[in-house]
C-alpha cells in the first residue's frame, strides 16, 4: 500500500511507493518533495524514481527527446521522459504525472498538484472585507 504523509508546510513525503511492475511493492522508500507553487509540473530525478519504483532501467518512463523546463532563474534542464505514479493523500488514491529530469534536481510538486491535493490553499484577502465602515449592508461571505 502506498501512503503519503505530510511532514511540514514546505515538504511532502510519499512513502511505500509500489512500482506497478509485477505487483511488487517496495517499502521504506520515501521521497521528500518541495511544494513549489511557481512550478508548472511535478519533477522527479531518475535516482529518486529508480529508488521508489525499483525500475532501474527506466522501462516505465515514456521517453521524450526535445522537452526542456526552465527554472525561475531561466536555467534550462532537459526532461528525459514522463511517468505516472500512484500516491495516497488524506486516505484518497491519486495518480500523479511526473517529469523525470536528466539532472539530479530536487523533487517538486507543482502548483496545481499542491492545490488538487489540498496541500496549499489560496486565501484572497481582497475578496473578504472584515467590517463595513460605511454603514451599508454586510458584504456577502463576511461573518
């Protein structure tokens, strides 16, 4: 069984990830992810992918030859391929799409993944008014 445990506000750990290869399951394999709300995709290094899945030959990675990502500092990194991995969060099973990098970059969960898994919430303080100083009717949604 795969499990996910929240570690701190900044990291997210996936543990006991099954490889999906022949039903074998690897235990005690964990990857600590950075929650990157500026990222547009989930990233996993080949080393971390191999460790948690046991797929040392990267056979379950759909290879691509011309895909790159750029960091916020505009540094390009080559993507070797894509793969889906199952995770469990808050008792719910999900499958995440990961870009496998050619470099040993830190594992990242993207903005949309963070939102979808409930790891990050967006609180728009401009849409809520704490009090109505003009004596008008209360603003909808304000308690």
